[in-house]
C-alpha cells in the first residue's frame, strides 16, 4: 500500500501541514474522484473489511465503494499523513424518519483545533469537514451542522430549501474497521439494505453532483437538476466516461 499512489488516484498532492484547509481539500478531491458505489453488492461480489483488499479495489482497479471501503481507506490515509483521526459508527435516519440498522455507517472524526466530522462515504452529503459544536458549513449540497443530541450522541443535520433533515446520529467512541463486519454483511445481503436493489454510483463535482441509479442519470449543477433515462449501451458509456469504471471488468 502506497499513500502517494492513493493520493494520485484522486488527484491530490502530498500535504506538508495538517491544517483544516488541507484536510478539506483532501476530502473534496476524494469525493470528486472516487465515487460512492454499490456495484459489487448488486453483483454479489463479496466485500471484505480488509484494508489491503480495499486499497487494491479503489487504487489499483480504479473503483469506488461504500462507506466501509471509502472511509476505511481514507482513515488509513489520514493516519499515514499524521492526522489525529479515528473511525466512528453512526446510525442513519431514513427519509421517512425511521432509523436504519444501528451503527451500520462508518465515518471519521479528526482532531485539529477542535473535533471535525469527516465523511467521504455518505453519497450526497457535505464535501467538507464539519466542526463538532454547532457551527454551520455551506457547500453546493446544502448547509450542515453537528448538534449534540444528548450526553452520548451527536446529530448531523442538513438544511436545504428551507427544510432540515437529520442525516445520522453518532457517538465519538473509536471503532476499528473490523467492528463494522455485521453492518457490512447486512448491507450486502439484506432486502432491508438500501444497497441491494439496483446499481447506484455517485460522485460530487465542482458545482454539483452526478448520480447513476439503475438506468437513470441525474446531473445537478448550480442548483439545476437534469434527469436522463439511459439505454444499456449509454449506461456502460456513462459509467466509463463519468466514473472511470469499465462495465465489462465488473463481471456478472
């Protein structure tokens, strides 16, 4: 495993100082160049929480992954770059207000002048570190803040179009990648997992987001959204041109 090769994978340079702006640039570039995707889940290709396997998939085979892979490998990189970083678990709130299976999302906390929530593996979400303390941060996907829910838990909240949405709840207890084994299996095989129904691949862009869901391509730019239905041939082309993934190399 080579941190320089990993940085090259998402067009980032080796940083010299562990400042907030350096961390923010790494997260933004990571989310622009390494997509969130469930293509292995749909093809029933097992995903193992082995950091060497994840590195091989994302760096050597130019793939993306879901939260355990993206945040697991990004956490490894941050540690290699001497950031004070740790993995944490979170529980996602569904659009209907109910909760997903507890502690099945992996995210990262980084300690700088204060604690920051860093998440390169939550799909359509913030592209920047969010301070743990209520301060708001705005980017093209919305305005975000982290609020204390009680003595143990914090909530990540997004404000968009005059509405608020609680995205997930987390504690600051450090986790190891292996602690997410049960969640990783659940999200690969359960019909209640949001990732077992159809292809989903998404990445942020400089001014929006591009998402392929099934055969529908959604492109958001500067607040404008366009949806296009794709043929199978178009889907393969988009997968390669927009996400750098070769359909024929996926198998099955």
